[in-house]
């Protein structure tokens, strides 16, 4: 909402993975060089670690863009899997036909046999195979051991599978355990991605502001940039979160520049960490608007600055007024006084009805009681997406979702995921809003979720409908920075190549097919009106 005030055309500090905002520091380039070296290393493991928000995903996306054509890539988002589940996921990612019926119990031989046959076939065709596992610090020891065994698959000349493990610093600690020494000895390249320097932080901020359309003087002077580096510790995601809130604070005060006090207060509001600003600064900055009130005011001003969309109604309901209310306006005012994160989820509804209605409200859809959300969605140019990739996939999709939990007795329970931050999740359980630790969520949630996405025009007629293809071609041209699609660019073969290029830039499997996740990511870059996972206030 502050973009026009600062002369910006886009949000400069969005945490969405927009390739247009890509900033590669020297250490990011060095990390990329390690991954590319590992690609030609003839098998084994490559290790990329770094703090939360340091840019590991950025490096991985750049790597995927540079993977040669003769390389087949499998990408695992959710590593919280058993050994059979992991092998089944690898088969799915490599499009290996699974045995029918699926093996029962813990037998993994049918999976390993098919993976081995696939790798030999790929080797015979001159292709390399790479398995990338994100959030690898969540891998269980027995799963790591199975991965080591997969690297035993080899010919006389070379190993057949390259495995890239991407994770937080504790991944290095895991691999230092004596029981994992055999795996550690197979790491042929490793790199720990550190934070940006002070100069790189300033370059990063100016780069993002420039891409967002800034023509005049930057809102952050040198002193503010130096403090931003100190407060963010040079971590790109922290820079984005603090920078966004600081611009909002300056806008609320009617100031064209972000001063140090505003910046310090922004860091406190974002992270709720007492150490990021001195108590004196906190006392010296009695903003007229608290964080929750600013958020509510921002929403209201935003509504005044653009025409309000016509509410989408599915059927009729006595709860229509409540369901169609601004989803975060009521909760934002109380967010500042939200209780500390709890370490267990209790009293979650046993049916998804309430969570479905709450998710529908985020999309301005009023859902009658006991109506199945996914059945009603298509009539409103929406579709359900049901995933099982856990937080990694939800962070990528960046939208609220209904989570299928397990209560204390192992019975299904349901909650609406409203927002995420570094170590906490913010849920709505019926009428209650709660904040839980991510470890508590992991104990009661195995990664299954349901969310919504907005379809292109005439999608109901089929993915190959002319209106859908026209939307797709136009969006790909814009996302890839290419001229409008010509007749040749609109051909099926060229379109698949363009889709694959876009997918590589987004860190998605580059299969050249415009599936739901690809359309969701493209829609976000094109500014499709969709709700997002809100950062907590």
C-alpha cells in the first residue's frame, strides 16, 4: 500500500520467490559453483547449508536454471518421510512407474530395483540423474542411510546418482555423528552459505528497490542501511521483513525517508526480539499506531485506493456477513497481544467444515454450512489443491491452507494455517486463534493440506482451451522478460520449453507442463488477486 507514496511499482521486499529480484552475492556465486562442480563429480553427495533465510533456495533455483539438458532432476520438498515413503517419492519425481500392488510393510526392494533400472537406462542414454532434497536437516538417520545405499548404484565407470542435500546448519552436525561417517565420506563438495556483508546488504536493498521501479532517491540513507545490516545480521529474508515494515512505518508517519528509530522499531515489530533494539529506542518511539492498528489501517487504506472486488457467493448462508468480512482486519488488532507460542495443539475441530468456511472467506467466497469446499470452488473460477509437501511446499505456494492434523488419540482434526514466521505457525482452530511452535505442528501434522488457487479464464473448458493458452503465453512472456508470444512461441513444443524455463526459475520440476503449482506461481508473478500467508503482526 506504500508503493505509490515512495514511487514504486511493486513491493520491493516481498518474500515471494520472484526471479526478477534475484541478487547473487559473491558467496551465493561460490555456493552455486560448488553445486555445479558436484554435478560433474561422478556421484555421491553435495552439501549446501545455511541459516534460515540465507538464500539457499535462491542458489538452488540458479542451479536448476543451469542444469544441462541431459540431466534429469528429482526435487523432494518434504523430507519428513519413512524409507519406503522417500523411495516412493523419488520414483514419483523421476516418473518411475511404481509396482502394483505397492509393497506392504517395510520392504524397499521393489522400489530400489526400479530406481536402479531407471538409472541404468538413463546412463545408457547419456543422461545424468540428480536428486535434490530440501530441508534435509529433517531427514531421519535411517533415511540418510538409505540415501547412502542409493549412491552404491553404479557402473564400472561411474556412480549413477548424484544427491544434493540442502538444509540448515544442524545438517552439518548430523553428518558429523559417528554412525553417519560412511555417508560423510561420500560428500564430494560442501558449502556453508553465510550472511551478506554490510556492503552487500546495501547493494541488495538498492537492487530490490530499483527492480520495484524506484526512480528517485532511496528511502534508506547510508546510516539506515548500516543499521539494517546490523538488525538483519545480513540475512536476506530478515532484510526483506524489516525493510517492508520500515517502509510501512515511514509511510504511516508521512516521511519519505526511513530513519534509524523507525528501522529499529520495525525490527522489534517483525521479530518481537528485545535484543534487536535498545530499550531506550523502544521507549523513544511511541508510534501513534501500534503494529496491529497499522495493519488494520493499511488494509482499510488499501481498500480505498482500489475498487473493491465484487464478493463471490456460493449459495446462501446465514453466516454470509461474517464470512465475507475482511479476513485479517479483526484479528490484526489483537495480534500484538497474542499469547506466546504453545507446544501442543488442542481442541482442534474434528471436521473440516469451519476451516473450509474460513479459507473460503479469504477468497471472498461465502460457503453455506456443511458444503464441501472443493465441490463449490469451480463455480467461482477456483480449484482446490491438495498437497502433502509440508511447510516447504506451503512457503513456496504462499497461501493460507486447511491442515489435516492428528489429535492426541491419532484422530483427524483440522485447522486453518493463517501465517508463518521463522519458528512459529499461526492457526485458527474453530473460533480460536493460536500460535504454535513449528516442532509442535510437526508432531501433529504430517504435511497434508488443502488450499485454493485461481484458474485462468475458461479453464473449466480444459487446460488446452484457447483462452487458457493465451493467458499462459502472455504470462510466460512477462515472467521470462521476453517479447509477446509469436505464432511459433505459441506452438506446443516451444510453449513446453518456455514453461520448463519458467519452472527452473521457480525451483520447480521442469517437466514443461502447466500444472496447478506452475499456474499458481505464474499467477503470483502476474499479480493475480489471491490471498497470501500473512506475516504475523
